[in-house]
């Protein structure tokens, strides 16, 4: 308790301590969760302790002061205990009402009564010391009876002898009849009774008797053993058969050191009485340290001196006689005291009254302080009181809880847990002081200088050890109760910023961990997507696509790092208010979507640079993102939003340069919310290019969330013509087995459609264009491009045949010796070669120099080039459109196409994209989510718009698509 008082003094002198005392100290030092949990437990402990003090008052009243005042009396033997409990309930209720009225009137009246009670207690203590001095020359007559070395209970006999002499006649006593089967001298008696003599000794031999030497050493005993005097002669008899019925003094519990410590500890639990009333003290910073330390010093001296003096004056058998059986229930300390036992009785009575009154005064103020802080919503009503601040409602609740304890009456089973609550409070006071001292925060400047963190830590350790020494299971129960309150306060969201030490510890731990993480990149086994989520905000600073955060929480499930970023266009000085509003809106949405992470809003002169700043600088040290998540720009084709696709493509390039993975969610508004549940369906993975296993890992992480938990995982891979599809499937299944992933595997063989009609036409066009190109003196490369342009232009003219939908085209798949698997992989790998830099232009974008040609290229290249023709259809169509074709051929040579934007490679890549889209649609159109490898953009920026068209064609017709571009690092391993 002294170590706790030192810690409490340091905290109390570090600023103003309003009402709440120990709760205020703990909550402001360790946070609202710890403060509320320990404060409520301490409140319950103080309240039930008040009930125990009141029950002690009633016991003294009915046992020693006025036994005749008992309302309930025992009619039969064995009903004494029940009658006493009923009397305690009635009188206890009356006293609790009386005390509650006194406290309600005002604390100044409690203080006046406390002086009266203190005077009585001081007189009692003085009487004990005077009685000890008196025993040195005139010890009191206080006999006890022994049979051999065994202590006898005097409740059943008066004369300490086996028989008496009266008129020359030997008569047996009541003691004889207890050990023998008849009052006759020739009766059969207990063997031990026959072998040993009955002796009578003084129970209080005096301070000069030398009994201190006998009582100096411990004498522990088992439950039910006989209380014996060691140095008394005794002859062991045969084994007794009816030991329980003999008038011996038995121990009712097993005694050992830790148990005795647990019994003694409640006598020193009042050190918080002053701090609980801190709001009523004139100068709490001065009164709490001085009053508490002096009180502990005084009481410690009195306790220790009384223990030594009792051991020097009183026989050990009486000290171990818990209920005073050997002295017929008389008060031993009262007999010792001078001038009268009534001094001790009255002092004890008023001492328990005063302790109960102090509990009823301090506990309501403690509850009022907790309620006013608002950390536990359902007790906020108890924060109100009278105009002068008296806690009226808290007093009523406290009196009600005390009444419950009084109605229980027997609090022996509840008392240990109350000690645990007190010890827990002391432990956290010491912890608060140690934390503040070790953190060395600038605000930690206590006026009380005689403290050290080692003393606080020692006090905390002793409190924790004492909890388990007294009763380990009660300690666990107390911790469980405090833990439940802690989690409740945390769940209800006690958003209080008090600069507590736990936050300081968290900052220090975070700094230490960041420095450790900085050492190197994470191992593959520890890799998980640390997300930077790029959000778009509208003019009101609201999030355009809230489901992007829903998808983030489903993917992360609260694990790892999540940074939610957005960019405001402008200058920071002008956008400060909007930035704060945007941050509040994003954080509020993160709370709704249960996305655990950090928010970062950047103001930049242009949107593209802001995104670049986020990708480069978001995070801190080793806690940086490795993956960027963003939504597909749905409106990239709109003229008023013509820069969105450029920003998107630049973002793709910058994530690649930063060696970060990229996730692009297309049709994000169709993604599920956190409240939706998929009861069936598939998550389809189209694994065409090895990206370090990112495509494999993402479905596994998603299926940890309850939204996607019942979805099955399917993996599709594309086989080339000369691949063994069966062996490829077996290898992939074995690979998944080693990865511990459950998924269906399917190998898809993609074959080119029959374009034999183009073979006929190509030959014809080559012959017709050969001479013309020579006349125009074109280069070989230009000649090839003109031939190709003429070919697609001719195909655009025969609209009546080629007007079929893309879906019907894809269903006509005929085998050909050429496989598309290799083309698909080449597309998605994207080597960034300069000679194959660009894709075909968007079908909806017209060139300034050749709008007709550009429209025909966009319309024909991705769709019509894979039509399968019969020769008869071709001949009929040729005659039907002969005139228009001839005029079309003439128009070609009047145009000036951009030769660098069109080549056979681009036509081939778009053809492969359309074909791959058809296969994906065929297999995964009903899937809940489709994951695809995302190809990188070309190095030549002139082809960016064509790159967007290529991605659009690749994912067209799919509801939910996640385009994945891995960083190239391995993110999943087969090893444990």
C-alpha cells in the first residue's frame, strides 16, 4: 500500500485532480477503457465493502452490546446462524437508510461524524496499549482449560476438572460426562481422557511472561485439527472414534501464509478513501499525498505493534481460536484493554460505522465521475445530482447495491472478489505511474518527487502476485469482469483523447516496429496486399464509388495496411476547408464500411500529379503500400472527361515503375456490399501470365470474408497448340495442392476462326495494289499497310453479311492449326517493344485526316476479321456490292491514313482480345467475380487511347471484373 500511495501521490500532484480520485488518475493515464473497467470494479468493491462494514456493525451490536435487541431468536439448537442473518437483514436495512440520509444531507455532516468516530477509535487504540502495559504487573484473570495439550471448548461445561470433592464425596463434573458414557466413576471413558490430566492456564499471562517466544514462530494447521499447546505434556491415546463429538476446539479452515495474507489485506484497503473524495478537497494535490502517506504510516505502525504485543501477552491457543470457544465467546481484546472491555466494543462499533459511511460517501462520487465522462452510456443518468454537485442518483444506486449485499447477509464468499477489485485498482495506479515515468512525456511534471518507476513496477508486481496468492480463481473472475467492461467500453467507442499513456506506449511501439520493419522487404510467407485505395470525390467532397471501400474491407478483413487516398485539384491554401471536409467524409464512410486504415487527402495543381504523389509517398518507413486499388474510369469515352483515360494509363505506368501491384475493379457499383451474402457462385481466375501468384492469392483472401465465403474458386489457363492440355491440368492441380488452395482447374484451348475468305480476297487485292504502289513509289512497309487497310475497308462495305452480333460470331468456333494461346500470352505480357507499340484506334474516335477509314478500321478490325465465310456467300456478295466496292477501292487512294498507327500486329492483337473475351464470356459469364491478368500500356503514348479500347473489348459483357497486374514478386509459396 505504501508503494501504491507513492505512485498515487506522483499522479495526484501532476495537475488538478477533480472528482473521481483513483478513476480519474487511471483513466487520464491509461485511457478510458482501462479507467472505466478498473473504476467500475473499484466502485463495486467499495460499495460491497460498505455493506460488509454495516453487517459488522450489526454483528457487534447484537453480539456484544445488546443481545436482547435481536428480533429473531433461535428456537432450536443449530438455528442461531439463520436467526443472526435475519437480524442483520432487518437492522442493516435500517442503518443503510439512516446513513444514506446523512450522506444526502451533505458531505460536511459526514466529516463532522467522522471526527466523532475517529475519536472513539483513537480511545480504543489507547485502551489496548494501556491494557498491555497493565498486564506487565497485573494480568487479567482469563483462564482456559486444557486436556493434555488439547484446548477444550468451555461452552458445554463450567468447571475445568474431571471430578470435584464435596463433603468428602467425589463427584464427576460436566466435563467427565462429555468424555464418559455415564457420570459414574467406573464409567468407560475416552482413552485420551483417561491418560491425560486436565489443567487450567491463564489465556492472557502478560507481556512479561515470555509467551512471545512461543508465538514467534508459525503454527499452521489442517482444517478440522485440534488446537494444541506445544510445550504442554501429553500422552497419546488409541485412535479416537468419535473425535467430532468431543468438546475440543477445532480449526475451521486450513491455514497457510498466503491465506492469512488474504485475510489481513482487507484491513488496509482504505487508502483510496481520501482520493475518492478528491472533488471535495480544498487542495487535492497537497491533501492526497500528505494524508494518504501519513495514514498508511500510522495504521501500519498500529497494526504491527498490536500484532507484536498480542503475541507477547496472549497464549497462542487463544490466538488460533477463531470463535473464542475456549473463553466462552468472550472478546479477548476487550479483556486485554483497560479500563473496560466496553471501550473496545464501542470503538469497534463506531469504526465499522465510520467505514461504512466513508464507503457511501466515496462510491457515489466515483460513479458520478465515470458517468460524467460518458464512456459507459447506460450509466450517464447517474452523473446528475443536486445543484451543489452532490451525486443524488449515484447515491441511490450505491444504497441499492449495499442493500443487496445486506440482504445476502453472508458475504464470506463475496468478500475475496472485493479484495481483488481493490488490488486491481492499486495495480493500475502503479502501472499508470510507471508508464508515465518511462515515457518521459513533457506533461509529466509531478510536484511529488519521491517516486521512481522501479517502485511503481514493484508495487504493481506485488499487487498482481497478491491477487493470485490470495485466490487464483477469484483473481481470474475479477480480471474477467474487468475485461468484459473494457471490451464493452471499447465496443461502444469511448472516443476520448486525454493524452493517455497507452497512446504514448502505442506510438513508441509503432516507432520501434517501423524501425524493425525498415530492415528489408517482407518474406513471401508474410506478404499480403498492403492497399493504397484511390477514391474519386464529387463536387461535395463525397465518395463517388463507396463500394470500392466495401471491396477493400472484404479483401483485407482488417488485416495489414490500408491507406485510403484521394486528390483535390487546386492549391492547399485555398482548399484547407475542403480537405478537412473530404477527410471527414472519407473517414465516416470507412467507419460505415468497416474499413480499418488511414485516410490521406492530397491537394495538387492537377489530378495526375496528386496521384503520383500518393503512389510515391503514402505510408511511412516499412509500412508502405505494395498494391494500388482503383476503379475503372467508366466515362473515359466521354468528351467532357477526355483526360480521365490519360490519368488512368499514367497511373498504370507509375505503379509498374514503383514495382507495385495494381488492382482495377470494373463495374465497381455492381460489387456486393458488406451486408450481402453470396450463397453460391464462382470466383473465376483466368491465369494467362505468371504474375508471382497474385491471381491465386486474391480469391483466397476474398473467401475469408463472409460475403464471398460460399463461392467456389475456379482457375482457367490457356493452352497453346503444341501443349499437352491433360498434363498441364495435372501440373496445375498439383501446384494448387502444394499451395493448399482448393480450386477447380480447367485448361482452355483457343483456336483461330477460319478466315479463308480473306485468303481469296488478300490474293486479289495484292495483285491489284502491286502496280499502284509501285507507281506511288511506296516503301515496302507502307505497301503492306495499304494492302491491309484496303482489305479491312472492303470488308466494311459488305455490311449485309457481316451485320451479325459479336456474340453469335464467337459461338462459331472452327478448328484451325493455329492456336491463340501464344498470342494471348504475348498480349498480356507486353514487352513494350517499340516496333509493336500501339493498338488499333477506338472505333468511336475519328481522325482529322481520314475519318471514314478510321471508322472502318475500328468497326472491322476487332469484329469482322474473325468471320468465317463460305465461298458461295462470298461470290454472291461480291456481285451484289460490285459497284460500291469499286468506288470504295478508288476512295482508298484518295485518303492519307496515318501509317504508324496501323499494322498487322495490332490487328492481330485486337483479334486475339476479342477471341479471349468470347472464351471468358462462354465460361465465366455467370461467375460472381472474374479475375484477369491486366496487360501493361505501350511505351509509345500515342497508343494510350487504343490501349483503353483494348481493355474495354477484353472485359466487355462481364458484370464484375478485377483486372490484376502483379508487381513480378512472388506473393505466395508452397512452403510453410
